[in-house]
C-alpha cells in the first residue's frame, strides 16, 4: 500500500479572495486584488478555482486543489514591484514554469499563461 498522501485545499470564492487582498496587510496588496478582480469579472471565473495563502494566490482548474499538482502560484513582491509566477505540474517535482515580471504586467502575463497552458 502506498504511503502517498494527497494534499487538498478548499477553494475560496473569487469575491472573498479579492476582498482579502484589498483589506489584509493594510490594503497594500492592491495589485493582487486587481488580478483577482480581473479573474472574477471575466469568463475565467467559471473555469478556474483558487485560494489565498497569506500573500500568495494559488490557481487551478480543479475544485479541490493540490498545491503541488497543476497549480499556478502567484505572488506580488511589494519591495521590488514584481510578479512571481510558478507553475507546478506534478507533485514532488520542481516548478515547470518560473517567471518574474514587472509590476505593470501581472494581468497581461496571467492571461498569456492561461492561454499558453490552455486552461
């Protein structure tokens, strides 16, 4: 019998995630809130799921999210004004996709990623 343990996190409603980024951390994560609002008000909201973990957004195509499997982890670094994207395709493997983008490119690069991976 395998000792493999699946990780799963419950998804959060996009509205809740957006509100959390708008209000937590003294309202300093407005860039993350704008990205979540973009997802929430587009067709993406019906086919993508997510949750927030501290100052990170984890996005997947699955309703129950294993953060190590087919997930995009997004952080916005307030100090460097940069986005950090990491995509994990398979558990127990390094991220397949790791990119850093300027602060004004978050939504554009997110949309490009979703199109590239065909989500």
